[in-house]
C-alpha cells in the first residue's frame, strides 16, 4: 500500500511539520517544526547525544557558531568545489541533478567530474531516452556546476551587497569542530584518540529538494569528528561503524530496515566511506541517512596551512609530532526524524475501522502520557485527572485532554505516538485506581494512582 501521502499529511494535520511561510504562498525546501515535531526532534537529538557523548569517555561536546571566518571554506575546498551537477529543462524551466538523472539509467555518477557526466548524458541523449522528468521534453541543457554554498553579508549597511564582506552560512557543522580542535586540546585535557560532537543548523542551496524533509535547504546535522593517530584508523573506523549501526537498532529500527552503502569513488584524502541507508516506505527505497568517513588529515592540514597555526599533536609517550587524522560520523537530524516517522507509521484494522498509529520507541515519543477524565461534565473527574496530570508532568511530557469522547482522544494520541493514556473514572474516585491503556497492544490495566509515577518510570527505563 502506498502510505506516502498519508504519512506526509499526518505530519501537518497533527502539528509535526509545516511547510515554511505558508501564509506567503510557501518557501521551497524549507520546513518548520510544530509542537510535536519539535518534541520528537529534541528526543532524537538527546538520544544521539546520550550515546555519542554522555555514555563515552572519549567524546566532548561543542556548539560552534554558524558564521565562521570566510577563509574556513576556502581552506576546506567548499568555496571552489562544493557543488552539484545541474541540468535545466529549456521547455518547462525545471532544474535537475544530473547525477540523479543518470542514476535512473543505472549509472553511478556520484562525485564524478563534469566531463564524465556530460559524456554519459550524451550517450542517453543519442538513444533518445533523456527526458525531463517533469514535462517529458528532450530539450535539456548540458550539465554545469551549481554551488551549494549559501552566501550572506555581514558589516555596515552600506557594505551589504559588497563581495568583500561575503560570509557563508555553514554547509556542514564539522567546519566549526576543526576550528575548535586547538582550543579543545588546550582547555579540556583531552588526549588522542578523542572526538568532538555537535548538533546544529547547516545550509545548502540544493538544486532539487522535492522529497519532503529528506533534502531541504536548511537542516540540522549531528556530527562527530574523531581525532586519532593513523595507525589506529582501521580499528576505530570499524568500532564506530558498529556503534552507529547499534544505535539504530536501539531505537526501534531493525536490521532489515537498514543497509551499508560503500562509496567506490573517494575524495583524494579519504581512505574509507560508508553510508547507512534506510529503506523509506515514503520514498520507495533505500536512501542515505548517515555517512561514516575516514578523512585522513586533510582537514586539519588545510586549516593549519591557511591559518598559519600549528595544528599538530605531540604524543606524550613516543614524542611523535603529527597532524591527527579524522574519522567522522555525520547524520541529518531532520532526516532521522523522517526515518523514525516513516518507520513508526502504521495503519491497522480495528473492528472494521482504520487505526493510524505512530509506534515510536517510547523514549522518542513526543508525549509520554496523556491523562483524560472519563467525562468532561463531571467536575470531580476533571479535578482528579488534572491533579494526576500535574503530578506526572515534572517527570514526563504529559498532555491533558477532555475534549470529545474517549475514542477520539485515543485516536489523537495514537496519531502522535503517545505510548500511554490514563483515564480517570468513577471507580478512581472511590477506589483510587485508573485505567492505563497501552498504545501498541491497546490493552488496558488498572493501576493505583499512587503507583503511577513509578509504573511509568519503570516502563520508560525498560523502553
Ligand atoms: P547527498 O549526496 O544526499 O547530497 P551528502 O553525501 O552530500 O548528501 P553529507 O554531506 O555527507 O551528505 O551530509 C551528512 C548527512 O547530512 C547526510 O547523511 C544527511 O543525513 C544530512 N544531509 C545532507 N544534506 C542534507 C539536506 N539537504 N537536507 C537534509 N539533510 C541533509
């Protein structure tokens, strides 16, 4: 069954994701996150941080600025070559990524030079198979380079349009990590091997951004750069690959949902690059969610060269002085959010009716517990339910709902993935127990009001 439109419409209907600037007619490839989307995104971010920083001795955190000295992006090569090959349709004026057009013919043009791409496009053109995916016209331009860098200007108002004060919105968060490598070493008593992790916004002027929040022009990345001696690269690379794979399984993704994609064409400084791909039902197939790359010492060498600063490391034991090599894990937070919604979405038949439910891992659910009075017009039930809600909310993200009937309230909570609903009824007033309904099994159990907090603590500790 094709769920994709149902999933996307649910995310708007239930306040997860809104297209940006809708009242002005929209703004392509940019999205806003509503209440539940924000809660879910924060929970995913926290789950990443927990495993990448909190539970490790060898990774520290960072929150670097979005604006950086413009030379940063010259040193890293982004100003000169962070681009994608673009093809335009002369008829309908739509714009396409040439490597994606070739992919449809089974040709892997990932990171290939423009000459290669144009030769391959020409072959397909001669076979009269090259068509605009939008209007079907064969009148497509040659591929040309399209920079993904988003420019801005800083300075006094009169300078605003000058080329001299151009700054770039970072296209990836790791740039800030390289720039703070030296301060981190100097202030935090870290020793190699160690990592620096950060979460933050990144900006790319993507040519094509049509796959909902999969590829957007503003997004959040969660990146970790691990600094090490090259002799242990292989060992640490394998360890991190395993750690990242396990993270997905920990949060409800199964072995059959994900796979490794090995990059055949590597950047000249890299020794290995794998992606984790998730099989999106919304996008009809496997797509990259995370990259794990062995990057050599290119980044620190370049920043050392362009800044004139010493970015070497001296091994205390051997006295060896060297520029650390880096392996990185890099994942899009919004892409993970899409993945978790895609995975959680279920349509079930319950007594002839369709139940839509988001079966998130309970720790990721935006709301953990919803509390209802059985009837809205009975003040004693409402007061009791309110009191329970107030007692639980310091520990759990809770929601109080007394609108509509119980069935409607369950349906609303199922659609945002709330694992537990508590209903206060007349028995609760007399005997002090409430009904707790489980999202996945729809089973209901009676729990004493006094024991509710520890009951939920136990459930969430056990997932
Ligand atoms: P692609 O080949 O799909 O353009 P990439 O290989 O350039 O992506 P990286 O630079 O390795 O991507 O970025 C690391 C991660 O950041 C990606 O795996 C993805 O999860 C996320 N990401 C990259 N670009 C975008 C985007 N435009 N929108 C949302 N997430 C993104």
